[in-house]
C-alpha cells in the first residue's frame, strides 16, 4: 500500500514482549489498507498526547435497520483521512463462538474488500466486530454478509446480541442447551434486535451453570443461570481416586458454603436438601460428582455497569424454570417484562434501574411472578411498606378462617 | 462482481454447522474434563470419545490475515473447526490425539502463545480505548499488552491459589464485566467538564442533559440557553458528555486510572461480588503504564503468598478483612475508598470488631 509512512515509536514499543501485540495486528492490516495505516498514525498521536480523538457516534446504518452499525468519526479527519469515517459493523456471532475456517475466511474476504481489515474477535457483548469502514460501503457490506447467511448484531436502545457459554457442546456441567436457547431467542426477537424500540439496551446472556462463564449475572439485563433440582450423584470409587491427590476435608468439605458434605476418609456423603448448588465441589471433583434430576435455570434480572446510577448484579426473579424448545414460557415472560419496562422506563434507564425506582412489587405483579424467599438475601429491614386494599382483605380473610378453624395460620 | 441481493432478519447462522463431528456426537453427554497443562485440556464423553482443546492467547484486535492463519491451522489439524472464548482466546479442537503434538508444535513455531486454562491468569476482558472509542480516558489495548507481558508466566506456566480474572475499562461506562473482576483497571476522568455554550443550544436537549447526571449536578442556565455544572456534586462520570457533544471532559494531564479488586462472577463457595476500589488514581503513562502494571503484579503476588488454595482474591480478602489487605499490600487507604455514592449504607462498618492492621 502506497500510504503515508508514520513514525510510531510509542506504539512500536508495544510490539515487544511475550503477549501477542495488537500493534502488530494493526500493522499487518495497514499493509493492505490505507484506513488501518491511518489508524496507526492516529493511535500514535493519542499515545503522544494522552488523549483520544474519536467523536461521538453519528447515525449511520443500513436500510430498514436501526442498529448493528456504530458511527465513528475522528476529530483529526484532515490529518488522518483514512479514519475520517471509521464505523464499526457488528456481525451476530454463532452460538458459543464456534466457526469453521471456511466461514471465517469468507467473513475476512468480504471485510478486506470493504473495510480496514481490523476486527475484534469478539466484542464484549459477543458480536464479531468489524472495525473501520466508510458510510458508502455499509449497504454493500450488509448485502454481502446477509446474502451468505450472516446478519448484523444489536446496538443502541435495542435487544443486544444474545450470547452464551460453551454449554452442552463441550461442558459436562451445563443444565440446559445454552446454544439452542441463544439461537432460538435471537431468531424469535429479530425485530427487537434490529429496530431499537426500548428505553435503553437489553442484554440476554445464558450460562449453563453457576460458574457463569459469560458473566451473565454481572452484565445482562436477563441473566439465565442453569441449575438443577435433584441430588448430586456420587461415584465413591472416583472419590477414592481424588483422595490420593486432594485433601478432601480441607478443599471440599470445609469449603462447602452450606456445610452439607461429610467425608470420613472412605465415603463422601452430601445432604442434598441443604445444598445451594454453588458448583464448588462439582468443579473440583468433576469425575466423582454430578447433578441429577430435573434441569433448568434460575432467571435473574437487572445487572449492568455503573452508568448511570451505579452497578448492579442481577436479582433472582424466577427461582426455577424449565428451558426446553420452543421456550414458550420464557418468551411470554420476556414480552411481559418488555411491556412493563416500556410503560415505566424513561430514556437511558436500564430495566434494573426502573425496577429500583418503581419497586420490585410493581415489576413482579406485572409479569405475574409471586413473591418467594428465594428472591431475597433477607427480608426488608424498614417498616415503610405498602398495604393495598387487596392485601388487607387477604389478611382479614385469613384471620376469619382462623376463627372458624381455631388454628392460626401465619 | 455484482453485489448480491440483501436479506433482512436472517439472524445468525445455525451453530450446528460449526460444531465438529465429535461434539455433535457427544453433545450434552460429556462426562468430565481434565486440565493437562495451562494450554491444554481434554473432555471425555460418556461414549469414551475424547476432545482435546488447545487454548491460544489473542490480542482481541485481529487483522484478517491473522484470522486466516488461525483458520489454516484449524484446517490442517482440526478438520477446519475452531472456536473463541468469551475472554477472546482462540481454541483449537482436536479429536485425534495423534494431531495434538504436531498442532502444538506448529502453534509454537508460528509464535502463538498457549495457556490460560485453570488457576492462573487468562486473557484480559477490555474495552476499545483510544483505538476506537470517543469516551476513553486511557488506552485499553496498550494497558492489557503491558500487563500481560509482565504477568505472562501466570498465563503459560506459573499457578495461583485460584484463577485471577483481569479486566480493563477505558472509562466508567465499563463495557464488559469489568466491575466484577479479581483485579480491574478503570480509567477515570478527574475534572468537571467544560461546556461550549455556543454550540450547546443547537446540539443538545436540555432535559436529557439534566437527566443524564446521576448526582443532580446539572441545572439550567437560562441566560446562556445552556446548563451549569455544580462542581461540588460532579463525579466526572462523563454521562453528560455522552449525551451532549459540546460538553468536553477529556484532560490529558488529569485523566488516569483507578484499580479495583476482589470481584467475581461465579457463585462457587461465595456469591458473585463487585470489585472494590483500592488505588484511586495513577496517571496515564503510555505506552506501558509502568506504575499500573507494578501495582497489579504486586497485588497478584501478595494474594499468591497469602491466600488458601481455591480462594479467589475477594474471598481471601473477606476472610482476612479489608483492613488487613491494605496493610499486607501496603496500600494507602484514601477517602476515595469510602463510598459516597449509592453504596455507603452497605459498605460502612457497624461494629468495633476489626483488626488494627
């Protein structure tokens, strides 16, 4: 490429050392692309001045979609014309990030034709991110990808591209089919994903167990965490094998948060009724221990990063739900959730924040979920509570019943 | 060549076409797995089938030519199949043990770095930074590169009491799960934003800007048809800047990073936790941020020396107490570590039962 050769001593330093270098990647792309070449010069300037030069995203996109492309322009377009426009295109990744070489190479070929040749594999939300193209290429990029079976991911105030852990594809701990659920929900809610109609972003992440390898509980508005209802089955012969290399008392029994495991040097026992299914023992003794019985998930909601009013971790909403195709119960629930959010949320309010403002009761009643002790760490501490007329009627009816039966019912 | 006909709402391709045959056969029927070394693990199915995974580091920003190189390797040893992890590593999947050593040999020869599995440090979740974000107060990719060069032995060989999950956020927006990491770097602005009153009235919506402020520091300035920011209330979050371009918050001399520790995502043993602020400010010193890197390495080493096996950083600190952590790590305790935003009630101590250091 006959582009301008930039002197980049600061970022060149980041080509040294054992960890793979993003600067090396940018230079590789710069050999083929004027845009990436200017991105290098642009980044060196950021390093030299300790300041970023990207402007706020403009509204760019493809016809009929309201998201999937994030406009990016530089303040220094005259100095670095290759990055004057440097838009991001989000490609919806396949469930659990599995690819074939053939498919990925095709993605690369199209990207080299229209863009900078730089990517993020993957972005934080899960999309395969193509970094840096110009407005006039967007329709062609979309036609090339969509005609080959790839679609754009979500952006803006919309359903964001759902993502999941590796699940049953390569993990013995998954309690439901995270890949299938993610694919199914993504297909079901294409309109919500491509045409922003929410108050703010809405993320769905699916983890097969409490290890939560997609960090659903920390960053998804709907965090789906796999769990089970039966006993942990014990293979005592394998327990004996573990005992050869592991201090079972110190590493398993003493570290169990509910103290429901005992081990007498020969046999391991689990008081399953007390188990809270945290996965510690199972992950450390995977050959000896496995869950059994009914499988499904706990639905938690509300997590987000600090903007605007502080970070949240997701709250338990539905302690247990079966998750089997076509996932009708979950989809119906999601529609109710979005309806309530739509009624109550102001612009840029994530659903967790709206639940805080409007109250968990309002939310649970709207989506038809009963109050349950599994939803709270502890009951409320203050006495400032609402009593509706219906609540009072219920309490009075219970007392009337007690008078008849002569037995208190608390 | 003609542009093909576009399609809309096709969604992602079905994942099944990308699953290697051994996975299709053993889908949902895996029995157990073993970590052979930090770069290799093997999953064993109830059928007895085995699947080896070789994990390789990635800088997340990849040139298409590097992806092609990864694909070539997958085609040579893995029947063309490969996958990526949520922390941006590449995984090569081998069902024929005979191909395992040749695969690793070629990866080594080509300069790919294997590791990241088990009780060590794997790839760092991070944001775009100066490379591609408008709100960045630092460069995430550069920080990650500098950190991982220094911590590399924990990726490919040296072990820790448990895994240590690292993350870098280039502003408090924290794209990605930065706020629940064992150690995270969070870039911060430290100065009240400047307002360009001339352009404000044409470019910004007054109620939106006022509503964007989490501390209610913004009020209307009717004379200027603009806004005022109360410096005593502003916490420099930058949310007003995000909704209104004439507000500027970047300041090369004041922008820097804070370090938070003790978060986790999983529910093993203890519940998921947020990371907590321990170092409030370190200046941006590109290209390698030496003090930030030194601080992270120091915290990792103090943890390695003092934690019990299987304890994550947050679990270890909760056992010994935060006051002990600050003294063990020899970190100054500052006002910034006392919450004065939304979590004060939850985080102040309400008993006289603490340790003196």
